[in-house]
C-alpha cells in the first residue's frame, strides 16, 4: 500500500460526517413543530433525499449492526421509519456540530456537488422504471451516493481537491490521494454496511466494463450521469463517457429513443422540486 493511500484511508477513518446543507439541519428541526405525523415524515424524506451527506449518515446508522439489518437497507423511507424522528433529530444535531464547512466559497462548491448528486439520483430513479433491478427508491440512493467519494476528498483536503481538473480526474486523484473517488467511496460505504449494489454503483460508475456483480445497476448509474452531462453541460458532472460507449451501454439496458424521452420528461417534471432545495440561502427558514 502506498503512503498516499494509507494517509487517505487513515483520514477516512477519522471522518465523523460528510458535507451537508445547513438548511437540511434547520429543516429537520422545524419538522418537530408540525403536529401531523404523516406530513412530518413526508417532509423529512424530502429533506434527507435532497442531501447526499445527510442521506449517507441516516443509511449508515440504519445499516449498523445495532438494528440487525446490515447491508440490507437502501431505501431512505424505510430507514426513516426504522430510526424514528427522535433519533434522526439527534443525528442532525450531531452533524451540525461536526460540520467544518463554514467557508462561503467551500460551501458554494459543496452545494454544486450535492446538487449534481441529486440530479443523477433523479435520472437513475427514472431509469429504474425501465430496468427494474432496483426499486425507484433504491436506484435513487445509488445515484445520490455515487459521487460520495468526491465529497470525502473535499472534506479531507478541500484546497488540494479543488485544484484537480474534471478531465483526467481519476488519474489526478490517484496522484494526489493514492486512489480514485470511486475507490474511496466503496471503502467508505462498505464500512457503513450499505447494500453491495449501492457500493458497486459507487465503485464502478465510470467504468462498468467487466463488472460481474450488479452490472445492470452499475450501467444504470453510468448512463444516468452521461445523460445529465448531455442535457446540462455546465453541471458538475465528471462523466467522460464517449458517445459511442454511451450508445452501447444504453442498448445493454434497452434504452432507446423512446425510453430516453421518458427519462428526460420525468426529470424535467421534478426540476422545480429539486430547485427548491438547491436555490436556498444558508439562513434558517422562517417558521
């Protein structure tokens, strides 16, 4: 093991939480002023599913040995019901205390990355309607956590990571950290006891070729990110899939022109909902 890789793994082991929206914290706290339990749970799901850092923590706890369901929970709604409102409130308090992303410039970049993760999650969920190897909720989580390795690198050394160009990202990551964001994500998610398909989607979302286990799930995430880069070239996507490769992968999971139109239509229909979370200030919401 190289010294760089060892340093990165030690840094990962020291992480207490990943970057998340401070507005997610305020939103969770405000939920406890809502007397309607059903509305509270719906609002809580909306907040958590919009924030990959918070979602990872909730799923990590739900998959912990304490609940006896390690490696089996990939559905945020089920995780919420399992943990309960009080436990999630405690987690939100803890994460807010642990957060070190107070610099405004850092926060802006983190927001862009969190937004990218949710966009990919929406598209992956739409693809699952066509390729039902995962439920829409499970596919959503796969998309939400696929680039969690980039969040990890940002938290380990933001100044170093922000200098890495999108083109040839994997090569530069290896040079600077001893591993890629795909590899570091798999290491982190495995430690969190998440289901193997979610881990594999993060581990191989750039290069699904040769994947033996959970191949269709991995192809789904690769195609989702490539589609996002096509329709939103200014997004923080790190997909560098060639058009010819994308066409081959889409054909593997039976996505033609009609299916692509369906995916894009479904994505457009939820754009307004996604904007409501990512075009917010860092001030507490009015209650």
